[in-house]
């Protein structure tokens, strides 16, 4: 007599942007005119990715709401008020840390811009 057993593969859930993340750092650079900002997050700064596709952002006295759409396990698109999207790469991305990076041409070429947003929870 033999006994066979089946073992189920352990399913590891993928991290999600949904919910509230603390802002660790938000760095933005433009080549024309040359501007570099490096905001270091403080207590109370956050990005809240809501289920309705809106991300509320609080950085110091700055408040903003942006439409967003997660398009893959490693990309999210943020849309400006004109509906123009910017694709951000999410890497690294864990349950507790996410770094979102963007590089591309600005609204008025030849302006080139890049952003790195570091989040934690």
C-alpha cells in the first residue's frame, strides 16, 4: 500500500501600491532651465493610492491629487490635469518599500526631466 500526497505551491502575493505610503524622498531634475530639487520627507508626508485611481500627495505644505493607473507589476502611469501620462518604473518594489522613477521630455522640449520618488510603509 502506498500513500500519495499532493503539496500545493505556496502562492506569494505581489506587492501593491494601494493604500498610504510615507514619502522618504522626492527628487526632481530639469535640464532647461537647470533646476534640481531634493525634498526629504517629514512626518505627515504621504502618497495615498486610492482604489478610484486617484493618488493624494502631501509633501510639507504642498497638496496634490493625480490620476494614476498601475499598468504592470513594475509600472504606473500618472496623469497631469490635461490627461497626459508619464510612465514611472517601480523598482525596487516590496510590501514596505517602493522607488518610482521617471525620465522623459517635459511639456516644452528640449526640456528633459527626471524624478525619483522613494516611498515606505
